[in-house]
């Protein structure tokens, strides 16, 4: 790939970077995206599965879908894209990863300083007490699972129409306002509020760089759009950075 020198120089000299990822980064690990050709929303209707209303009307169906996805994710490994992002954390003075992914692959690759802004598929939350626990069984036995208090458990993820976790959102928005570089990887840029982060970073003076296999609404805001697979481009970009 022919990287522009101006962009590489900024990666070399900046001290504060924020990385935003979407399902595209996990595609090369074998996790389906949402809106791509083989995306989950091509086969399932979002409003039947990823809304509080869907869960209230048919918790068993929603749980079956999450159980299926968890079994699939349980078999895959992080790829070179996840690994490079984990390494970046050690080389910039200020670093935050904001991921929309619930698959836990960034953490498995070694990322620590991160916000899982749409939750995590490996956690469950009591619909009554709001207590959060990590799943020990995969697949879960009888669906839908129940809390010891007698209420339904739900996946600890963020569905359409729900608020994002406030602490994570505040941290993410602060980092977006303060960063020198916003690197956006593998997201279609359709889902808010994350879709507004590139514009907010740009307005605050950051360089916005997008990595995606195709152009998206973020391309209109980005200073540079690097077209290709995250698992190819991220290692190449990192190898050109003498800071590493
Ligand atoms: C590759 C690649 C490779 C492939 N390398 N790239 C403002 C305006 C309009 C609407 C709203 C608004 N504010 C809020 C809303 C409503 C709503 C929303 O955004 N709707 C839009 C659809 C319009 N947002 C919400 O409801 C959010 N809540 C909220 O804002 O609360 C306050 C509020 C509520 C209501 C009204 C107003 C305010 C919550 C959003 C929760 C999203 N939840 C999901 C499910 C999570 C749990 C689960 O996983 O099951 O999150 S939906 C789904 O989309 C999932 C993802 O995290 C999210 C983003 O998808 P992503 O990751 O971008 O995937 P894709 O498939 O879309 O894109 C993949 C990309 O990768 C593509 O571009 C490929 O090209 C690329 N790619 N292979 C690089 N190898």
C-alpha cells in the first residue's frame, strides 16, 4: 500500500491516539459482520433480535441467537489486526480503544485500555437486580437462563434504543475530543452515537484515518481512507512506524 508521508509522519510524532473498531476487524477471524454480504442483518431482522422489545416478547428466541453467536465466537482467535492494536497501546503516551464489538477478541489479543461500548457477549445481566456476571457455561443449558433471584437474565449488550454504558461513553467522548489521531477500523458508520465520533474528532482538530474494505459515510470525514482488509493494512502501517 502507498501510504502518504504526511499521514505516516503524524503517526510517528503524535502522542495521543484513539482507535474505534467495528465488526470488520473480527471478520478475518471468522466472526460475521452485521451489514456485509454475509452479515447477520441479511439473515435476521434486527428489530426481532437486538431490541428490548424483541427480548420482552420472545426471550428464548433472542437467547438462542446469542447462544449460537457465542458458540461461534468461542471457536475463533484474534487476528493480526487485533494484535497490532494491542501493541499500539504500549507505544503511545495516551491510548484508548473504543470497540463496538461484543466478541471479546481485543481483550484476548492483549488490549487493556479499552471501552466495550456495546457490551460483551460473555457477560449476563439480571433484568431485575442489574448484577453482571461472566458466563461459565458455553452453550448455556436451559434457555432463557434465570437469575437466582428468579428474574430473567439477559445478554449484557446494548440493543437499539438503549443507552450506552454512561461511564464508558463519557470516557470515550473525552478521549475523542483530546486525541491527535482517530483511527477507525472496520465499521460501517451507521450506528449512533459511535457514528458521530469521526466528525467530533475532526472538529476538535484530530487527523481521522479510516481502514475499511469499502468506502463508508466516514470516508466523507476522514483525512485518509485506506482501502483493504484490516488484517493486512494494520501490520503494514505499523511496520512503517519507527516508534514501534
Ligand atoms: C472490513 C473487513 C475487513 C468487513 N477489514 N473492514 C442519531 C441519529 C439516528 C439514529 C440514532 C441516533 N442516535 C441513536 C440512534 C438510534 C440507534 C441508531 O444508531 N440507529 C441507526 C441504525 C440509525 N442507536 C441506538 O439505539 C444506540 N443507543 C443510543 O444512542 O441511545 C440513546 C438514543 C436512543 C434512541 C434514539 C436516540 C438516542 C444503541 C446502538 C446499539 C447497537 N447495537 C448493536 C448490537 C450489539 C449487540 C450484538 O452484537 O448483538 O451493535 S447493532 C450492531 O451495529 C452492533 C454493532 O456494534 C453496530 C455497528 O455495526 P458495525 O460494527 O459497524 O458492523 P457493520 O456490519 O455495519 O459494518 C462492518 C464494516 O466492516 C463494513 O463497513 C465492512 O465494509 C467492513 N469490513 N470486513 C476492514 N476485513
